[in-house]
C-alpha cells in the first residue's frame, strides 16, 4: 500500500481569533492584539505536535508582499500583502496543493468554504478546530501523567 500523502491544516487566523471568545477579547483590546495572534499560534503548535498534520496559519497583512515564516520544526505562518487578503492566500495554497496533499481548511467564511471545497479540500468550522484542540490537550495531559 502506498504511503498516504502529507496532511495540511490551513487556518484562517483572524477568522479563528474572531470566532473564539477569549482570543476575540484579546484582539479587541488594541494593546493586546498581538497576544491574540500569539495565543492562537501557541495552540496550533500543540495541535501540530499531537497530530500528523502540518499546520499553516494565514493572516491578513499590511506589507508590500506576502511573507512566509517557517518555524524550525514548527508551523508555517503567512501574512498576506496589503493588496490581498488571507482568503486569497488560502485559496491559492489550496488550488496549488489540493491535488497532491490532503488539505483541511479552517475558516468561518462561507465564501472560502465553497471555494476550497470546490478545489478538493475539506472544510472545518472554528468550533470543529476547538474540539480537535481540546482533544489534543486531553491527550497531552494524559501522556504527561504517565
């Protein structure tokens, strides 16, 4: 049996921040806006550590070009350029890689859901992601107790 293709979880960062109450509260306080992003990334690192999926988080950006940050043995982070949105980056990544890799996209945006599904990726809601994260946290606590 051939090996299964690598799996990727692509996350619409600001969509999740606005969907999860604790992150939304951090984001709405201007001075702690960055903490919402950092907390989301911290949680996604745990999820990546507990699953076999590569995690990609995409944020809207303000720069002249789309940037890509890769953490050593960690998650990949994209910031869209000021002329595009995170949605555009997510659609492009899905269009380019869905034929060769198993891709799941997490967003609350219905338009993105329709596009990525048509491209061959699977959609998860922010609530679905929270459930998976809670399960990963329980598994991690169980391993630490042993």
